[in-house]
């Protein structure tokens, strides 16, 4: 049995320890904000935090979350008012929106590690998250704005 804290709530997982975190949070807990994209950890749509670090939920096994804290987009801020979420709204970032929870989670982790990133550090820090709509300029601007609030 694996004990994991998801968005501040202790949960028990008795399934295959190799099952990806993404399937546990989506299928078993009904937290569908994290999306399935590529299934190979390349696109970032599934990004969640494990102990504050951005990880790809589609390839990170439940065993890696044992006795650790996992945060999904639903747990980033219960009211949707994390500085990154506010900046996303202010810059009207989403177009289709599919990748946005992963983008937001990546940006929040980036700013947690580096609260005052340079433009290049933002580009590098967000590079693993793909936006099929191409809203990268708005994403970078929103991260820059959020950095002034964290």
C-alpha cells in the first residue's frame, strides 16, 4: 500500500506501484485538470508537482510519490488565484486550453525555484511544455508577470 498526500489530503493506493500518477489522480480521484497528452513525458500536459517539483504525471509511477505530497492544478490554489493563474487570466493566455494546466504547473514550479527568472530562464524553464496553439509569447509574458507577485 502506498500512502500519498494529494492536494493536502492523505490517500491510500493499493494498485500497481508502477501505475502513473496521472491515472490515479484522474481515474481514481476524479481530478481531471491534469491532461493526458503524449504518454511519454514529452508534452507537459500532465504536469503535477511532487514535493513542489514539476514532474510528468504520465510517466511518474505512484511508487515515486510514496509518502510524498503531490499537487495537481486543482490543489495549486482552491480559488484559482495563485499568482500564475492570475497572470494567465491577465494575459489571456489560453487558446484551446488543453495544455494550460500543465503550463501553469510548470510555471509555478519554475517560479518556486527561481522567483526572478530572466527571459532566457523562463524560455528554458518552460521548454518542456508544448502548446499546440502557439501561445508561447503570452505564456512567457504571464510567467514574467507572475514573477513580480511570488
